[in-house]
């Protein structure tokens, strides 16, 4: 019999994977995957960029590169992050194979088995899986419409003491909750963190995707607000996945040099380097100023999809069901009465042709299941109304 390592023995194929497999059937109207719309990818621009590269640039693109990242992309990205108010003083930046790898690397270098990672409730499933893979104990703190509950967070700090190594937050267009932190909550949070012996992981893949300019100030990262005066070390991770294409597998990590250097060491034995090929393309996209006009197009398209979904929710959901109204990003978080179970709703909905992600997938303890996540980003616009009606009908049926 094969003797797997202890950490491999802890790995389980999650229920979400099983359900996602059902949702992959093309006849299903799926609100499950947190994916950008295929139809919005900048395919022509990428063709043009690639065809315009010199022979030498193409050779570089096909070669290994430094573990920390393709130097011209690091430079373009630094400029981009500085334009958002971030300081490079005492900080280092590395390119990672998606933000997922940045989360994984940080956990690897900071967290020992039985250390505590404090997360939001609900929280991003990929981060939860990474924390668990290193044997972390998760302590979940409730979110409300303005962000993490500060009193509960203080209790968590008191309860966990020195065992708490990392606080993981997704403050801007949260996955899965769809909310954005209020500025008051951000200020309170930065205050509460002062003097704590913990690292903040600020995960920001969706911040650029605000629907209205008036919302832009809310997306200024804590890493930028606290620049030069961080209450605790802040490791900021971002991604090209939602603003360029997840297939490029490009993310980044900006944090105190001491931490980022350790991550770079850990990355060496993980993948040696992130794909140079996609870094070359991303660098051209960023340095030629193509990102902003493209993201403007995305903001408009996702705003439109979100309002179609919100209209459908209003039209079809029975009373007792509530949902968040996103100001950006990809997600709406729907909450049903406590007695309801989103797995039952899923089973009923999939029979009729619609899918979403059940709530307990995002519960760090895998229990709470009266909510679920709808992604409006990937589904063809003209099918959103029909899909929401199917889910609402399933809820009505189960409520009886
Ligand atoms: C909150 C959050 N963080 C990180 C990631 C991972 O992003 P990437 O595709 O860059 O690895 C995702 C992807 O869905 C996400 O939603």
C-alpha cells in the first residue's frame, strides 16, 4: 500500500470540486466559477503584442527567468503599485504563479502546524485550502457589510495570543461575500493591529474592478494607506487573473524584504520561476498603458452583469432571502433563513439546470451552509435571469 505523507493524508477532494464538476456541463447555467468572462479576454491585443515582439524577445520569453520575476515586469509593476500609493521602501516585490502561490508561499514561510491563521467568515476557499495544507488551525471572524467585526477580531487575538501568526483578509470586493470594507472599518482595523505580533495578508485581486468612480477611494489598499508606518508587517498580494486572464497565471507579492526573500527561497524549489512567456506579454500590456483602458471596459461589463443579476434576484427570490449588493468584483452572497441548506438548494437547482457554490465551502470550519455564492462574471448575460429563476424556484420549493 502506498504510504502517503501526513500532509497528503490530510488532503481531501472538497465537495466544491465534486459540485463544480456537475456545474461544468455546458447545458448548465453556472454561477459557480469565480472566472472572468471568456468573451472579454483581450485576445486580439495579445496576438498583436506577440506578433510585434522581436526574435530576441521571443527567445527570452521561452527561456527560464529569475525566481523573483522577469525584471522589466517587476519594474512596470512597481510603477503601477506606486501609482496606487504603495511605497517600495524596505519592501520587496516578487512575481508569483497566481496570487494563489503568493498565499501558499507566505503560509509556508510563516505558519507551523497548529499555528493559528485568523480569517474572515466567510473566506476565499483557495486560501483556506493553502492554510490547511500546512496544518494551520483556522479561527474565523464574522464579516458584516462594512468588513471584519472588530470586537470579534480583538477576542480572537486575545484567545489565540502568540499562536496567531497571520490575519488573512480580502477587503475589496470580497470573495465570496461581495462587500467592500468601509474606510472607517479600515481605520479601526489598522488601529487594532498596532503592536500585535502578527502578519497581515491583504489579498486584493478584485480592487480594480469597481463599478463607479465614486467607489475608487474605497479600494485604496491598507498597504498604501499605512505606507511607511505599518502597524504590523503587511504582505499585499494581487493578481492579473481577474484583470487580464487567469490563464497567464500571474500574481505578485509585495511585503517587507525579510519576508519576501524567504518566499523567494521557497519558490525556487516550487517552480523555479513563473512563466517568462506570460510575464513578457503582461509587461508589454502594462508598460504600453493598455491595462487601464481594458479594465475600464471590464468595469462596465461586470457592472451590467451584476445589475441584471440583482434585478433577477429582486424579481424571483422569496421573502426571507437576502443578498449583498456589490460595488465591484464578481460576486453576490445570498443568505437564506438559518433552517435552509444550500446543498439541498444546489441539488434541486442543478436538476433544473443552474449552479452556484454552496456556502459551507467558504466557511473555514466547513459548517455554515445557509448562504451561497453567485458569480455574475462568467455567465452569458442573456442567461442570468433564467438561471436565477431556477435557483429561486428551488428555494421556494424547499421553503414550503
Ligand atoms: C480572493 C482571491 N485570492 C486569490 C485568488 C487566486 O488568484 P490567482 O488566479 O491569481 O491565483 C483568487 C481567485 O479566485 C481569489 O478570489
